[in-house]
């Protein structure tokens, strides 16, 4: 048993110790998410009120396009099925795959991206605690349909799915934040036109998915993009002052 472990360790960019440290950091961030989720679960009325406030804000700006946009596509079953699948799976699968690839094959770039993620997750936790917000799918009276429940027959708020979903964490959208934080490095590191095209389109695809499934407003997406930009600034200009990242 020891020999395979040692062999794998030699193949890792910085050995087992560094890899386990990365796991520990992301596990710590996840525990923070769970803590804030527990706090938000006790603020259901506030989260619903904040969700209505987001709708009112978008209406006042003349930009509450989500119900009409979603309704125009509901008859396209294959498109809704694809969006439902992507919402439930893509953020974890694509993000994790990119981070693993980055760590193993572009290790010198991994630590900046990791720092971005940790800062962004910290900012998101503050947002979730201070401004718990119910997602659009909680407001059918506004013309919005929970496609994952209605079409895919999956209840995001129960069972195994609920372990990864905070029902009152619409603002900011970390789907958008995560998409930007892997797409921009992905474009910078891509060596083919096809890869650059994929990464340039990826955040737009994620935006389409979160809106058409009624899981986020455009306001949430804008907040998520702001979190990603701020995280990049902190990772690049603040954390960099403390020396090499590990």
C-alpha cells in the first residue's frame, strides 16, 4: 500500500502534503457555507421579503425580463432538460475538473485561482448572512416556474440535492462567480481556438441556465460577477503581498 501512495506522491506537483492542504482549505470553506446555511434557514420570512425586493427593483428598472424569457422557452423540452441537468451538475463537475487540471498541469497558476475562490466564497457567505434571498422559483405568482421541480421532478430542497443547495442564497450567484473565475484563467491558459471559444462562452451559458431554470435573477448574476472581480483584486493585490502562495 505504501509504494502506490509514494509513487502517486512523486507525480504530484508538490507532494501529498500540499494536496491535502488544498483539500483542507476547501473543506473549511464548505463548513462555513453550512454554518451560514443554518443561519439563513431561520430567516425564511426575511429571505422571501428580499426576493420580492429584488423583483421590485428589477421592475422599477424595467429589466424584469426573467418570466417572459422563461415562458418563451418552456415548450422546448430538450432545452429545459439540458438546462436542468446543467444547473444541478455543471457547477460542481466543470469547476472541480478545471481545478484538478490546473493543480496537476498548471500548478504555478493554481494558487492564485484558489485564492480567488476562497475570497469569493468568504464574500458570498457575508452576503448570504446579511441578505438572505429567496430565488425566483419561489415566486410562481410573478410568472416564474421551478423547472427542476416541475419538469425534472427533482426537489432541490430535500434529499441529497439539498446538501449542496442553499435555498435562500440567491444573492450573489456563485454559479456566475465560479464560471468567471475558471473561464478567465481558462481563456488565458488555452492553447487552441476551440478551448478559448468554449471558455469565452461558458459564463454566458451559465447565465442562461440559472435564469431559464428560475434559480437566479439577473441582479444575482451581476452580484456574482462583482464578487468574482473583487476576489481577483484581493487575490492579486492583497494576498500577493504576503509572499508566494501555497
